[in-house]
């Protein structure tokens, strides 16, 4: 779908929803394409990275004396 910048400003939320559902949105300036709006696939990698950050933070906070074990 091609749309002008003015229309994109007016209806951005709807365009984002459409792109998220898989539709490709092309935003044009003076009838020339300048931006492509497309949704990102859901990614478990992003979730895993945040858990790794938390785990790394916890590892730095936990300490044990050498004779604890």
C-alpha cells in the first residue's frame, strides 16, 4: 500500500497495526517512495537476552565464601 506523508501522520496508529499484521506500507513524498513500514516478527531471542541480563546481574550480586562448600 502506498500512502502520502500527510495521510501517514493522520492515520499512523492504524498503519502500524496493518504493518504488524503483515502488510507492507510504503510512505511517499511527492509520489516517490521514501519509507517502508513493515512489522517485525515476534522474537524469543529478545526475551532470552533480557533474562540473560538479569541472570548476569544476579551472578554479580551473589557471593559465597571459599569454605562454604
